[in-house]
């Protein structure tokens, strides 16, 4: 899918795209209790979201511990602030909204910037619920939106609504997701891509 002149909103993933959270997954698995056979941690978190389980507080606590006092890298912050001068910005994450707010504290993401976390959606990415919420917030169509992330969840959510998808390389992942409309090596490459 080509980047059109109509592009107005850039929607960013958080973990792996804007910051790297080194969550202690082994500890978190123990805290969540036994998982169903073959249930991934992501599926378990979705199950907890669906049930509005208070156990989700354990997940948020682990994410906040992984964030610590780290914030967005200064180069990424500069890129976001430059993009905020030309586009409306949003964050759509499977993480807690609180984690995203802390990670992005002090950044100027422009007027009306919105963060949609797992508290805001009944279904997490790759379901496009949060993305639709962002589109409604900005009153835009899919043709006016680009989703920037590092995993197949981001690509699938964008595809589900017909938005452009851009994958930012993440060397921490074993496999780069397929199916993206565009790929960049660094977030700062978006300044050229969205020229």
C-alpha cells in the first residue's frame, strides 16, 4: 500500500518500537499461575483482559518494573516531536496505558495525542479495536492512518482496517514480521518515508 497525500495520523506501538521493556517473563508466568496447555503468555493476558481480572495488576507491575526510570531514547524523542509537527500521533499498545504514559512523559506528541492501552480495549492487538478507537478519536479513515510497529500484531491490526503498516526493525525478535507495506531500519527513517 502506498503512502498517500491524505496521511494524517501515525499510530505507534510501544514495546519494541518506542522503548524496549525487558519484562521478566519467567517471574510473570509464576505470578499468573498455571496457564492452560499450550496457552501463550499473550493469550493468557488476553484471557485476563476479557475477564477484567485483578491479576492484570501483576502484569502492569512487571511492565513498570521493566521500564524502571528509562524513557524514550533521545533520538526517538526528537523523531516523534518532528513528526508531531506534521501529523497527529497516537500510541496503540498491548501494554498498560500507565506504562506508555510513563515511558512518554515529557514528550511533546502534539495536540490531541492519544494513548490506547490494554485497559481501553476488550480485544488486544492484533485485533483492531484500539486502532478503530484512535480513528474515531481523530475522525479519520483508514486511508489517513499509518501504523508503525515491530511485530505481526501491528501489521495485522493495520490490515484489518485497511491502514498502511510500517515495520521498524527490532533485532531482539527472532523473526521479522511479513506482510508490511513498508520497512525501516530505525524510527528516524520515518522522517524520510513520510517526507
